[in-house]
């Protein structure tokens, strides 16, 4: 096991897991809170890096993150408008936006299928230069990502405790009840999707800055990754309070990435990673039902033993 999952591999897995946590939190807001299947995640993830890298190359590394998040807000706004104003089904609206974002991403990247920020100052290179030498140099990327993730998690927990956040949660539970309470569900859906897509774009931006390059297909399969992280988190922590569920999402994303790291260490072919992701999702989804079946079988076995004892 030590050879499969070394300290360096674990560090990389946690770094990517922290980024995946942001995308999983986005899906948590749209899918679990709002009960909306937003399929624009793949394109929005790539949009985050495309915008962040362009701003970084322009010499503004600290503006890369807010610029990427603003681009994500715009993506979420368009998705919400299609649903709330034009009556497009949520799944179809996500597909439409995701398809359109492919061209938008190409335009932002200068009509090139890949973009590199090698040689340019970025958030991580500037953070590395703060210490000069020592343990910080080796762990600076993970520390920066963990700090950003912690701030985002605290803000999400705080937001969903506010009046607007509670209205968004109520919209996902029962939009008719919200409408009867003089709250506009179109507004709450728009705010929720804008927030969700901003986190997706932030994750894409951080992933691109971490690897210093990306291509137009960077976000392919991110919906599956986020869903796997979300389901694993809910299987671990259950459906409790918002802080508990947010913690579960983060743990699920990190655990998902560690499983992928183990698969890499076990020399699983790269071509099989999508299959591994699909299997993880299937197992995670089936786990609660499996527990119920096991508990039911135990009850039946106990009843049979009790019946046999009474006969004797």
C-alpha cells in the first residue's frame, strides 16, 4: 500500500481533491439544495481556467480568481434565465449552455485549443516566493488550496443560514410554498445557480493555475467527478445540517481523488479512469440501499431464529 500511495502521491491527491471539493460544493447547491440537474458544469469548469489564465497572462494574477468566479456567475445567470424566463427544462438548459460555452471558451483562449501560463506569475508562484525556502516550498500549493477551500466552506455555511439562503433551500424543497410566501422562486433559483457556477469556475481556475496549462476539454467528465464526490460524502456523513453536509462533500471529494490515486499507483490504464469513476458513483449510490438490504436480511434471520427457539 505504501508503494501505491506515497506521500507525494497523497499530497497531489489532496490538492486535486480540494479543487474537486469546490465543484462538488457547486453540485451540492444546484442538485441537493435546489433540486436542479445543472449539466453546464463541464463547460463552466473550463471557462474558469480560460478566464483566469487570460487575466494571469495579462499580468494580474490576484484578479484571476474573482474574474473566473464572475465568468461563472454569468454562466449560471444564462442557465437560470433559460429555465425561469423561457421555460426550458433544467437538464436541457444545462446542455444548451454547456454546448455554447465550448465556443466561448475557445474565444477566451484566443481560438486555441490549449493555453499555457508557464513563465507568468500566478497565485501559486507568488505564494511560493513568500517563504524563500523550507517546508513551505513543498506544501505551499496544498496550504493555499486548503485555505481557499476553508474560506469558501465557511461562506457557504454562513450564506445558507441567512434569510436568502434559507429561501433558496425552501425553493428546492417546495417552490409553490415559497411562491405562496411572497418569495420569487425565479430569483432564488437564479442566485443559487450563479453561486453554484461561480464555485465551478473557481475550481477550474485553480486547477489550471496548479498545472499551468489546460486544453479545451479540461472540464470533460467533471459532472461525474462532482456527483461521485457528492454521493460519497452523503454516504459518509448522511443528510444532516448544512455544516455536516458541506464537510461530507469535502471528505467525499478528497476520498474520491485518493481512490483515483490508488488506481494510478496500481497501474490501472489511463483509458480506464472513466470506468473507475463510473464504478465509484455506482457503488456510492448503491451503498445506502445495500445497507438496508443487509439490515433486512439480519432481521429476517433473527426472526427465523426466534421462531425456531419458540418451537423448541
